[in-house]
C-alpha cells in the first residue's frame, strides 16, 4: 500500500471536516447579519446547509471505509444544492417551502416568470454562474447508475488474461484511493460553490416575512 497516498487521503478527509466547519460558520454569519431574526428565506437556507452537512459527513464516512461506490453516488446529491438555491430565487422562498412541505417536486413545472424548473434547465442556469458545474453534474450522475465506478469498486486485473471480482465493502488499492482523494477535494470545492450559490441566489433577495 502506498503510504504517501494514505497520507493524502487522510489530509483530504480532514478537508471534509473543514468543509463541515465552514458550513456552520457561514450560517452563523448569516444569523448574525440578520440579528438572529428568522425570515422566510431562513428556512430554505437551513435546509440547504443541513443537507450539505449530512451529505459531506456521509462522503467522509464512505472515504474512511474506502467505499468509493457509495462516495461517488453521494456526490450527485451535492449537485442538487446549488440548484435548490437557484430554485429559491426563481420561485421565492415561500413558494419553495410550500412545495417542500406539500411534497411537490421541485424539478417540475415552471416558475412564475415562465422559467423551467427541470433539472436540465436549472443545471445550465447554475453553470452560467459557476464554472465547471455542468461538468460536475454530468460526471456525478454516472455515480448513481451502473458505470465505470462499479468496475473500479468490483473488478480488477489479477494478471494476464485474469480478472478478479469482489463483493465486499471498500477497496484499498492505489487506483481507488487516488480517486477518493480527488472526490474528497472536489466535494470540498462543491461545498464552496453551494455556499456561494446561497449568497448569490437567496441572500441577494428580499428576506421575506419576519417569522
């Protein structure tokens, strides 16, 4: 086992811990700016931040267990967060919350301004503001369905004309560990994009009703 890679993996896991601390710090700053008042827009922000915290924690846990298959699937969930922030912008905080509470799909129909709420459309709108987002989204979708990630987690070369197959949690070879390091670092960057999306799409709007 490559000890240098293990060191880099551990550093990338600590980066995820830093990302979770950043989420808490950013919400504390928002609360302070609002003088601890709770506005209508506060609720979708809490939802997005809490979801981000839980997803990052699960990605971290997957990295610790070397579970790259689940790690990549979880990274697709992160892509929904900047898109959720964008939907708050076009729907308004109150309409967004009503959809969530009533169980109505967020990626269905149109906003009051006629803009489509479908994933494919919202993805492209977010990508206009955040470079690389569309590529990340398309890549992360591959983690949800059967793809090369399943091959990486399941099959490996065992010699000439030989393939080893596995059914077990985790994989400790250099290829998988290298991929997990990239995933962890990418996750940290996506948290940054999510926080920026909240600022751009939600905090820039009228705070709404004081609750």
